[in-house]
């Protein structure tokens, strides 16, 4: 079984996607969306860079990742809590 990294941080998740991390799936609990990624050394390195202000990412790619995640967050608003969805990254 693959270890998963779960994030409810919209901006961190956008950064991970913009940096090439694959969004495996997501689920909603009430109004909170949780994004799931494979928990790899690369993900942990990106998270470390993000929180230590050493992250570099293309701003256009980051903006597109934000738009994609906002689309996920605001879609399917009538879903049951804890329903999980697969999502392929672009």
C-alpha cells in the first residue's frame, strides 16, 4: 500500500501540483476538501521548500493549478461527506 500525503492547504496543494506532483484523489468532508498525493521523498522535499520559503515555481503554472483546484472545490457541492474522487493531473 502506498503512503499518502493529505493536505487541506489549498496553496500548498497548488504548489505541489505546479511543481509536477500528481494529485491522486480528493475527498470532501462538509465544506473541507482534502487533497491526496503519494508521500514520496520528492513530495517531502517540495513541502520543506514551500515552508522554508525556498520554493520556486512558474507563476503561470501555479495560477493554473489554483484554478484547477478551485474548480474541484466548487464542483459537486451536493455530494455525501467523505465521498472520494480520482483526479488525474494535467
